[in-house]
C-alpha cells in the first residue's frame, strides 16, 4: 500500500541546495496507464510496478527486472519516457514532531520534456498521518488529489 501526499515546488522557494542530499537517477516508462503498469530504472535497479487506481492511497506491487528485460519493455512504452533526479531529504530538518520526524521528502526534479517541473512527495505509514500532515512552508500547491500530476499522466504526450 502506498500512502503519499504530493506538492508542486517552486525552485526559488527551496531553502537548501538539493545537490547536498542523496540523489537517485530515475528513468521510467508506462506500458499501460489504466491500470498503471510502469517500468523504472532507479540508478542500477530495474523494477516493474503495478499501481491500482486512487489518489492519496493506492495499492502498489513491485517486481524486479533484469537490465535486459527493462530494455526490452522500454521499447514498448506508451508516451514519453520520464527522466528525473530524486533527492531524498529528511523531513526532520523541517518538521520535528512525531510521526513526521522519521519521514523523508522525495524531491523530483524532472528533465527532458518535463524540464522545470519539481514535485515533492512524502510517503506515510498510515492514512491518519497523511491526512493530518502540515507541509513545510517551502512546499507549494498540494496536488495529492489531482491525477494531473501522477507520473502516468505526465507520461502522456
């Protein structure tokens, strides 16, 4: 189960240098968007993911792929292939109260056709924590309940 909130970010509002934090290089493509079937290259890991319908709460299943299987499936992608740098920022630097202090912000900085788009995601252990979350001041618009900012939607031309 994936429980997350998602926010639009304006680069000039970020109170730190993302490059100071760990980064993963991600490339992902969609084989289907209803239901969501995605392949992802995450640094040197290759993953096939199924996601159910939903906005803040969705079922998610991940299966490992080989590099060769990823390359084969990549050829079958519908729409654009998404590329982004994902910076992992400890949330405790901005929110000190439990249960949020142990969580991280995943700051996605998109490149290619989506250059300039920045999204922050926070995954939660339960729905209550997600619903009660108050975002740090540098977070922009809450787009959790808009499918417009799902990566599967962004993959469409």
